[in-house]
């Protein structure tokens, strides 16, 4: 009798697995994992610009699949006057590829969407100057703003911070940037069900117990067990705080979310908290981007299956979050510096 029950259980489990396999096969590619991801955005066949063109003056072409154009000062967007007119409030947006809007049209980047959302606020016109450039870490971001920003007399500074901005000289990089593979058990055939489940099992494993060699383990090591790189990041925030103080303007740090596991298992909150604590300790207002993304399907917010940069929908979420936060700033932050 006992053997019969075990046999019945095994047959039932086998039937469930076969049914699940059939469902995944019928659903097709929509349920199967995407191709390997490239955080920086792979160069596309139709691109005629490369990374070195991004900060050159008066560039026009295609970068990461979309039109890209710089003005006479070498930052993305239309030409602007050195000083805003008396009816215009000017925001300087600094950061890396997400702030720049890699993979999205300029009008869809969150800086431009933000400017449109803030128009009915305290000023007749809000202008966002986008100093972001792909590939910059925190020191490069501050260097670029120190060089360009004061020339254009911003009234507010927003630093769009990405977790990999920590990658300074003391940063400890893991050997591989590919996610750790979840090995296929012996005897498992070419199963669509396993292809669907295995990356999710790997993500769960990495979120709960990051293995050495995973990106999460690398972030943990550098954010919490690398005092030298932590001090380096704090020094860059100190520099930026000094520049904003000299300009007489408020500074805001928007923490970009990592577009992965946007649910209860999202494992990057501890890193966001670390950045938030460091920024607030230097007088910055801090805006977390992640809450607006919680519950979304991460893949729906990527530029492409090969590029985890936020697409236009992702930029719209960032813009809405940032606009709400900026409206709640003290009135003094919306006054033009003397």
C-alpha cells in the first residue's frame, strides 16, 4: 500500500511537471529568459557615435540606437544661454548613463520629462541642463560638473546616483560580470520549463545568500567592507556639497534603482540606505527612485533585452518621483541665489 501511494505521488508530480513544460512551450519566447544583459548597452549596428563622442561639442548622430546630440558646451540637449532669464528656474542634472538617457530619445529622458512636469510649479519656466555622460563614476561626475556647471548658473543641482558610481580607484571588482549560472541537474533534458525556472532560482539564491562572484556580493563587499572606497565616495559628495554651497543652491541626490527583482526580494535596499545616509550627512536632500518601481516587471522597463538601462517608461517613473520630491523642498531651494 505504501509503495502504491509513493508511486501515485510520483506519477502525479510527473504529470504536473509535464503539464507545466507544455504550458511554457506553448507560451513560447515570452516566458523564456532574455539574452545575457549588458549594463552599459551594447553598441548597435546602426550607431555611428562611440563613447568618446558623448562629451564632444556639437555632436550629432546615433548612440545606443537613438538620436544623440550635444550643444556647443558638450552636453546633451539644445543650446542654452550662460544665464537663465529672470522667468526661468534652471536645474543642473549630473550623473552617468541613466541621467544622460542612454537608449532613449532626449525628450523622453527623465530630465526633460521633469522640466515639463515642473512648469506649473513656482516658476513660469523650468529648464534642466543634462550634464550626464555614460560611464562616469562619482569623481568623474563631480569633475564634469565643476568644470561646466558654474558657467551656466544653475539654481538647483540634482545628482542622479547609480550604485556603480562607487567604482573608484579602491573598488574591488569581481572576476566575472555574468550572473552565476544555476547548473542543470544531471539527466534534465532540453526543458523549456527548466529554462524558465533556473534564472529565477538563481536570482532567489543570489538575493538571499549572494555567492562570491555575483554582482550583489561585489556590492556588499564594497559598500560595507571596503572603508577605502567608502571614504572615496564620501570625499566626492563632500566636493559636490562644497560646489553647491559656493553656488548658493540646494543639492538633491536621486538614487536610481537597479532594474532587477522589483519585488519583496529586491536586494539593493541596504545599498540605497548607505548612499542615503552619506548624502544626508552632507546636507543633500535624498530621493529614492525604487518605490515607484516596486511591483513592476523589470524586463518591461529595460531599453531592450540586451540593455537594462531604463526605457522611456522607466524614465517617466523617475521623473514623476523626482518632481514630487522637488515640489516638497523648502521654499528657499526655489529662490534664485544672490
